[in-house]
């Protein structure tokens, strides 16, 4: 009899767990919930991860997976890997270019180091990118092209591959008003990230608002940050929820472009013209 009661108790507990999982399955798993206010209290180790899809002009360009880790030093490390097909047509070839990225930022989220390697078949699209920020100076080797300059900003971030926006999101979640951020363009996979003329670009946070996304038949409220580049017709939009990166969209320009969390929104999620 006691064994039957014990089994019944376990069965109820398991049922509750299963029901809870099914009820919460349509909501965003908030890997980074409240992280922006408690970075110092985080234990060391991996605290967030995600999978991304790349879409340009309605076409699938590739994918990426990433992890955010807190180091013993208090710094935050982003590591990622993925594969992309260049949107620029190459006669008779559609090369799949693999990449690996590592970004280190300080405990205050200030940029420190970026390493990004592209490896394409027969060397097509291969490149090695190295960027360091030290003593208020940015030094970059962008695949053989060296650039440097003074970093005159208290808030700056690396624009590397799409996953770099997971770190940018943590910075944006701390801002409460219109501010200027410096984007360090490194030749990553995001739109305008490989700006040949400008290593550093000052972006203004022109709007912070909320937006509803329809996910699995239900509406989810997310934060929407619109960053304006005064020297370009293209704006950068980041969607997030309580420090969790959800999507990066380009507004303006010739072709639509966005990077989004396939593990949160689904493999075939499409952004409508209203959302973008």
C-alpha cells in the first residue's frame, strides 16, 4: 500500500512538471532574465545560448549558434559558430562559408577583443579578423586591412556576426533614454558590419518601444530598439525581452535583412512589413 501511495505521489509530480512545460512552451525561455541588473551576481559558466537564422531578401543565407559565458575574471565571453552563403553571386559556385567567433567584453560590457575566422571551400571567402580595444584605442586587422583609431565613447560594442547582438542587447537593456552608442564594424555577417570607410560609427538610440510578435498562435510582447546611423539610410533594429536577444532587423536599404532566434520563433518565422 505504501508503495502504491509513493508511486501515485511521483506520478502527480511528474504530471505537474509535464503540464507546466506544455503550458509554458509557447513563451520565450528567458535565459537572460534580469541579467542586466545582476551581472555581478551571476555564477561563472554559460548563462545563455541561442540558435539563429539569416534571411536576406526572403532567402535563407545560413545559421549560427552561440553561447554567453561569465569568466572567473568577471568578463563576459561570446562564442559562436555557423555557416553562411554570400548574397553576392559567384559564377558556377554557391560556397558555404563556415565561421567561428569569439568576443570578450568587460564586466561593464565594454568591448575588449574580437576574433572571427571565415573558412570557405578552396579559400573562397576565407578571412581572419582580429580587433582589440585597449587604453581607449581600437586596433583592427580586417582580413589583411589594418585600421585603428581612438574610441571616444563610454558605450561601444562590436558588430561581428549576428550573434554579437546578444551582447548589444545587454547594453540596450540598461538604457532608459535616448543615447549614442559606438558601433565597431569588423567585417562580420550583419548588414553594414563590413563598412570599408568607417571602423567606428556613432548610432543614436532614437526609439525604445514595445512590439507584439505572434508566436505559435499567441502574442508575445517584446522590446524594440531603433538605432539610427546619421550617415546612412539604413537603421538597425534589435528585438529583445528582458535582456534576451530575439532578432536583428535592417530597415531601409535595397534588400530586407534580418537575423532571428530560430529556437524561440521557429525555423520558418517570417517578419511582416509592419514588424520591420
